[in-house]
């Protein structure tokens, strides 16, 4: 609209010149601001604290350069067929479009190494709970004669991720154990699924180390990794040994193993561990209850009562109401029935002749004239 207006012939030339100058000045400032923003984002990122500026991340997220370097090394170490080369070409394209690089790497390894193709092809689908994972341990992924280390490391990560996604955390950890963040093209996936498996197996210190390393690049890793990792860190940090929380987690782990149709020595060991921890917890609670009861009994019935001759230190005024006696009555008189009951109570623990003396005394007392 502004350009059309400026192009109208009857608009005066000074006005057109001034508008043109203002318009191009705005374009220049917008361009400068964009360049400065891009420069700042490229070199400073978006750190949330000063600590992130002073403590750079110890690892780098997956990138096109990292993937291209791995692909070139693979081409140099192996004679790949045409299918594998086509898969490598798709790998770089998929990374540019933010696709999961490990899925593309899996297709490369399946095409390049038929000996490991069955186990890698199995990771395309979920693992049925009733199927055991022994065939995974027997897979020839560690045979250096079948595939080079640069390919084997990626295969181990792919299989380890698949096992963790199917709740096989013990197998996932053992599969990913020899890997480091420098061995794989996607360190974030390695750190996340390793931390997830350690969290579910209650390996607190290892889990904290893995997830804290992952969160060094929390602004660049997948959002689902960052959110779940924060939840896992907040969940496992307050975990205490032999607490009721730990016992509940162990029982949940036993339930998980049983759902996977596991009943071996590891499951039995977990069950025995739960029983021992429950016994210790119950014993501690019983001791606390006993100590509480003893303290309450000591407060209600002191072991050293106050002597009769000691001043109790009462601060009352000592005033009592005057006794109202009936006309013609005498202080201390009781009705005959109450008096007989009182005599019986007083003399019940005395020899018989004392009882006769007491009764005679009260009989004489009753004969005395009233004053």
C-alpha cells in the first residue's frame, strides 16, 4: 500500500524522497538487529544461569557434521553395497529434516551387514513380554570379524535403546555398558536410556551421573528427554536406603520382572531383599513404639513418690467450704449401714481381737452425750 502510494505521480517529490529514506532506514535497522540476534544466538546460545557460561557441556549433541563424519569413516572401513550407500545418502537428508538418526543408521547396518540384520530388524517393533531376551545376548554384535567397531557401537546403542523401551533394563544396561559418549553419533540417546535403566533399577548414584551429564545440553536435546530427565532427577534424589519408599520401588521392580515371566535367581534375590528390609523396618518401628510407651509410663507413675513429710509446694489458698450439719446432729456421725461398712473395712486386715476392741470403742463413743 505504501509503495503504491509513493508511486502515484501527483505525490510531491519531496514527500516521496522522505518516505523512501525512512523506509530504507527501517530495513537497514531490521537487518542489523537480525544479524546481531543471530550472532548472539550462535555464540552465546540461551544460557539460563551464569554457571552454564562458566561450565561448558562435556559432550555435543547429534549434528549433520557428526553424522557425515561417521558415514565417511564407515565408507573407509567397509566395502558397502549399493543399498548401504543409498541408506547413507538418506541418513544425511533425514538429519537435515530432524528425523531420528538412529533409525536411519539401523537401516544402513541392516543393508551393510547381513549377519546382524535379524537382531537389528527386530528392533523395529516392540518386544512381546513373554519372549525371553537370551537371543539378544547371543547376537553376534561383539564379533569384530563381522562388523567394525564404528558400526558395532551404533548397533549396541540401537539394541540397548530397544531393550530399555521394552522394560528390559538389566539387559539394556549390559548392552550399553561398553559405550561412551564419544563412541556413538547420538550421545543424548545413550545418556537418556542409560539413566532411565539406572533409575528403574534404583542405581541412584549412577542415575544421577548419567542424567546430570545429559542435562548439560538441556536446551538442545529432545524436549521429551529434558522433561522426563527432570522428573527422574527430582524423583530419585530424595531416595534413602532402607526407607519405605525404597521398599515400595523394589516391590514394583519384582512385579515388573514377574510380568516379563522372569523367575530366576535375580527375582528371588529381589524378593528376599524386600523381606529383609521390611523385617528391619518393622523391628525399628516396634522399638520406637516400646520406647514411647516406656516414656509415657515414666511420666504418669514416677518411680520415686514424694515423701509424706516433704512440702509439696502447693500454691492454693487453702480455703474450703464450711460443712453444713443438720439440726441436732454431730460431726462424724454416719448412718448405721455406712458405719458398719466402715468398721468392716477398717478391721478386715486385723486380728479378730482387734476387731472387738474397735467395735467396743465406737460403741462407747456412741454412748457419750453429744455436745
